[in-house]
C-alpha cells in the first residue's frame, strides 16, 4: 500500500470555502518488471466537508469544485474522485446545493472528474 496523505482537519464557517491543495504523487523508481514490485499511482480521492455546523442560511454547490475540475483536467495527474453530499435541487440557481445544518447521514455519492486513467509507463524509469 502506498502513502496516504493526511492533512489537517478542514474547518468551514459557512463563509470562507474550506479547501485543500492536492499534491501530485512523488515519482518512484519502479522495478524492471511490473510483476516484481513497485508503487503505481492509480487515482486521487478526496471528500468535501459537511456543513452540519454551519448556519442554516448558508449553502454551497455540491459535487466537484472548479478547482477539482482544473486539477483533474491536467493529464499529468491521476483520475480524480470526489465524495460529496447530493444536496437539494435549487430552482433559482438550477443546481444542487448543500444547506448548512444538514444531517451527516444525508445521501452522498462518488463523482469522477478528469482523465480516464494514468498513462501506462513504458519502462521502469518513466512515470
């Protein structure tokens, strides 16, 4: 199993968007044969913060953010998966929004963003 990147807890007051900056995994020299051993980047996964403790009049769009889409569109990176609440459809904005004070067990889903897969290395030194 590779390294799992654990960052500090993201807090959100309902006004300033909580965010992280995903890092590109480090390049690791692979073995000469992929059957022996090695570390292979396959995807990037993260969650969006709940708004359980935010004011009830606060709201945010659900699903991949603009930054997620930007990061996921870069072909040097890995496919991106985001786990987020489904939210409630808002007729005014014509989008789904997560409302402050929602229940932690509200419906959620994993959404895929970006490239289809990592490029397959041609040799042990390419990543």
